[in-house]
C-alpha cells in the first residue's frame, strides 16, 4: 500500500499497512463497491474511523466510505447492489446500506455508510449543522474531527491517503485536529466532547492545544442539541476508560455545561472539616462498578455510580462535633438525577431505573451486622425489584474506604444480606412478592365490586405478606375479613 508520508520515521509499521491491505483484499464488499463507483465515473475511499480501527487491528463490519458522488448518484449506484438501503442521513449527504457477503467461507453482514465529500459548520443561532459538498478528498478530510480520523484508503487501488499526519498521531496515541482546534470546534462544538470520548475509548492523550481550545470554547457546547450530547456521553461512559474522558470534561469546563453535577462534587475541605473527596470517590465507585459487570458495559449501573452522590453538595452540613453530614442526600440525589437525565433526553425507563438506584444506594447501611428482620429483607428486595442485581453491585462499589478492616466488615455484612436473600428466595418467590389473595379473590371474599376499597385491601394483605411471609389461603381470608370488619 503506497504511503503518502514515506519519509515519516515515526509512522506505523509496514506490517500494519499490509494488514489493512490484506483486510481489504479478503473483504469482497469494499472492492465490489469501489468497482461500481469507478464504472459510474466516481471515486470511493474507505475513511475515518474505519481506517483508524483497521490500523489498530480492531476493524469490525461497520465500514465508512467517502465519495465525490452526490447522494442521488450514490443511491443509483448502491440500490441494485445492496441487500438493504436507508436514507435517514441523506440530508447530511450520507446513504446507509447493508451488504451480506461470504468472507473466508463465513457469511457476514456489513453495515455501510457512504458520505459525499463535505464540509459542515454551525452558526450561533442553530442547533443543526449546515452541510455543503466538497470536490476533493483532502477538503473532506480536513473537516474531520481528528487527524487519526482523517486518513483514507482510496479504492480499488488501495492508496493510503494521510495529508494531516494521522499515522504519526496514531503511533503516538495523541488526538490532534487536522486544522486549528478553534476552527474545528467552531464548525461543530460536539467535537470537544468527542475528544473526551475518544480519549476514553482509545486511551489516547489529547494534545495541549486541543485541551486549551476546549477550555476556551467550552460554552460553545450549549448550541448542540441535548440528544447529540447525550449520545456522546453514553459512548464515553460505556468506554474502557471513562475516568479519563470525564476528567477531561471537568478540567476543561465542558462538564459545567453538560453535566454540572459532576464538577460540583469537588467539595472543598479544610483542616477542621475533613471528609472524603466526593468527586474522586465517585470516579472510584464507577470503576469498581465496572469491575463487577458480567456481560459488557452496563449503562444503567454506570450512570447510577456516576450520579449516586450528586445530592451531597446540597445536603452538606458541618456538625458541632466537627463531622460533616449529608443527611438524605440519596433522596435529593434521586430528584437531581431525574432532572439532569430528563434534560439530556434519556428515556423515561432509564431515568426511572437510574434514579431508583440512587435513591436506594444507602439502604443497606441500615443493615448493620445483620439485625434486619425477614420482613425488612423482603422490603429491600421488593423495593429494588428488577434492579436488585444492580443494587448489589452499586452498594458494593460504594465502599472506597482505605481502612481494610472496615472494608472487610462491610463486604462480609453484604455477603450476609445476599445469603439471607438467597435463603428466603428458596422459601418463597421473593422477587415477585404478591399478597396471598389477588384482586378477584378479594372482591369475592368481601362481596364488593371494583373500587378504592379493593386497593386498600390489597395493600393490607401485601403488608401482612411482607411481615409474615406466605400465609396460605385460609389464613389470608380470615385476616381480610377481620380487617374489613374493622373498617366499619
């Protein structure tokens, strides 16, 4: 594969170049598609993240291409060839397609995006980018967010195109912009968040001039829609190194505009009022929660870890004995979580789950050394519902004390609680607790139709169930009749 920067001594090895070439050779999709564009008189190149990931040895089946063909021409070329086609992004010059192909005797499905050479920019009164089409691949690459995403492989000849030193930066594991960072971030302020996201995903460093521009232009992020901010934040939080990205958001001031509750955790402390650094504690809890994940990144758990203490700044009190208290910070934090997640346009279900975990994260600390009654354990499980497994993980992660004896005691206490939950589950269906009589049975026993009294009776029987465990049909009927008689 020819390299436009052959004199670059710090470029990645030729072995990696050959790896890209080989990857393209064994993937019939890229060459087939390129030939179709060539026959129609247009150019096609693999571009951006696809080239970066190929050089890093992590290219999947999502392929990004760029072309000088306009979207209407792209549709004409791709429609007869693709197995599926979508035009959701066509207003921004992007055509999506799916192509199934056999690679090394294995049937695979490729998700493809083909984008016309373009440039885009925001004005200060709009949340949507203005798109204009370009005529050269160099013009297209310079408008990309970072140099490591501004490389291309022209097809079908497989010529490596790297006009802005992306190969150097990939080797050095650094994020720089093809042009000035100020111009790049002015064009699309979301790129400032993408810098933090890529730092977290790839474990790259961000060049000093890029960090400086992020700091100077942080307020510009407010022009970007909440949905786009949320999507970048999700990618950052789901990454392998979210601390790195979150720290960059806080240090540059971007978090002040998109997640102000996070920098607010950097509570000052003095020699008379010492307390745990809540900001650092939060990042540790996040990392400890990640270590407990079993099936890949769990966005619900990670968001709960990130938000679990955001109520502390509002509830901090300095007591007369010199201690610092945060009474009811879990309740305040749950309300703040709902408000912030709603502002970021998260789904109602996710908002409900994350805020519930924040609300419940301190409940375990009333367990002490195992004094809870069986009914209290049942209530813990009932209140957690389907979030119980995540609540286990969040509660365990919330222990960041350096006191090994205290940490061991907390771990053993929670082990004990989980053992009791398991024992009770063997006795009854604890995680789906219902009264011993359902609504129809209650109406039959009381001889009344639907109405508020049935709900009250149901609640009464549920409380009995939580206190006493399964009662059996006859005992429940007797208790219900006695309760009903007392109602007059």
